[in-house]
């Protein structure tokens, strides 16, 4: 068995941590795995300057990191970008930084539509009563559009991000650009935050990079990795590094394509018959149900998705969101690319991504007109395979026919 490395810089040994420290009692607000038990892994990205805090989220063991970043301010104190669940473990790890670098002064909610980020801000801010909370201008909620105070935000300490970053109390150290796309029922918002001194760009969902190996937080409990490493319901998978990697790569295909081309599903009848003979029919194993079959060349899909680790835009954003405001996205990307950064920290998948402005901007070339015969989706010279996008494309067509989403606009 592999021994999962849980200890990041300054993090306490797991033997001294109580399971109660992982509890997130408001998990029903966004009922995603791992539900009410959320571990936190802290990593130092830039020495004594930037730290990431990773937790997990997912459905059907398709688990990926969700990430908060913390930046040390030059005059003392901390800025928090995109809070995660404020479990006792998470708060203890933040307070260790406070003891050394000063209190949390600013909390940034960098999205308007990302409920998986928004839900944590109010509870997190209450743990740091001296902090100021900054949000984008077009906040909204569904099914009822409620005031932020009703969503748990501290009303007296919450304010809208000014249009100019220089008008904020942290403007000397940071620049930001806000992407805003009107989707009709609400807005997609994202704040790209640039830390000048470390030349680090913080983003939420706009770009990501898929690592070859499972991130550390995913290996804290390897069960989801081993669950997806199986080739059928009867297989018992040994906990090895190779199987963890196999499970992670399949999870990545699930998470980003929903229905990758190399995946086949079997009928419910056959799935139930196989479940009756499965070696593990526990609740945790979904009572033996495993209706998946992977084609022998599935790794080719993963390598095309990964693209050598280059940053790219997730397919769901490419098709559903960014095509609704192509000019806005490209203008925003152009402004962000003018900053001289040498790493990107997104809120999901891999971090940090050791690339600069040119690679960031290239991720958005799918929105630009191309000569006939070239693919329309992907990132620069490494487009995503059309066959893997088929499921999302059909989903988008069905939702458009029903009037749930708007048709994609022509590339600019």
C-alpha cells in the first residue's frame, strides 16, 4: 500500500488530527462528495509569500481539487482568494500563517455564478472578523436572487470590487481585471488577480492544466482513484502508484468531457447482474454497480486533453459560457496577458502552472476565426479532439432547443 503524504509545510501530522476537524456541516447547501468530511492540504508555492489550500469536490467519485490561495501582504497581513470550506483543520492552517505573517485582511470572491466557491465565503469570513470581503458587481443566486446578507455574507464588511484595482486598499500590490458575461438569467464573472511582487496570476475557472499524476489532495483517500481504475465490476484493484495514476486520468476525462469518446456504458440490466456478482457490494462501492467500459486506447484521449500540461479552457466553458461573450473574453484575456507573470494558480486541477502571458492568451484562440478546415475548440496548436467533445456538443444543442441556453455566437 502506498503511504499518502499528507504533511505539507507547517501542517500537523494526521495522527494529531481528529475527524471532527474535517467536518463541514453546511454540506447540503452544495451536496458534493466528500459531503461533510473535507480534508485540507496546504502547500507553499512562493516561499513566505503564497500558499494554496486544496480540498476535494466531485460526483460519483469524479473528484478534483478546489483551491483557495493566500497571499502575504508586504506591510503585514494576508489576502485570501476564493475561500474553501472553513473546517477546523482549514482554519487552523490559516491561523498558523496569521501567527507568522499577520491577520487575514482581505477576502476575494472572484466569481458570481460559481456556487461551489460562493457558499464558503460567508462562513469563512465569520472566522476572521477583522477582514474585508470584496465581491464582483453582478452577484446572483438561483432559484431566488437573494441579497448577499441572506446568503451569509457579513453585510457591514462586504463591498463591491471597484472598477480600478488602484481604488482598493490592496491596489499597490495587486492588479485585477474582471470578466463579465451577461447570460440572461445571470452573469458569469471572473476576477483575474495579479500579484506584482511574485509575478503570480490567480484565476478561478477560466483556464486549467491537468497533471499526469493525481494531486496530493486526491491521494489523501485513494478510494475514488482505485474505483475508477477498474476495468469492470469484478476487478479488485491493488493500491499502487500506477493504479492511482490510471484512476486519476480517467477521472479527468470524466470531469471535463462528461462522456469521453473512449468510454462506453453498459445497459442497466447487465449492470445489475454484474453488481450481484461483484466482490464489493457495499454502499461505498455503490452496491457493486459499475456500468463503465473503457476502450483500449483511452490513454490517447487523456494525453490529448493534457496537452503536455498546457493551460486550456474547460470544454463546458468553451461551449456554454465563453461563446456567449466572445469579444468580452478576448478583450479580458488581452488585458490579462499584458501583465508579466510566470505562473498561474487556478482554483481547480493542477497548480501552479509554470507558464507566462503568451501561453495564457493562447488558451483563448478557440474564440478567434480560423481558416476553413481547422478545429474551433482547444488551445492554439493543441485543439481538443472533436470526438471527445461530442457529448457536450449534443448537450448544448438540446439545451439550446429547449431555450435553456442561447446559441453560440460567431467567432470574432
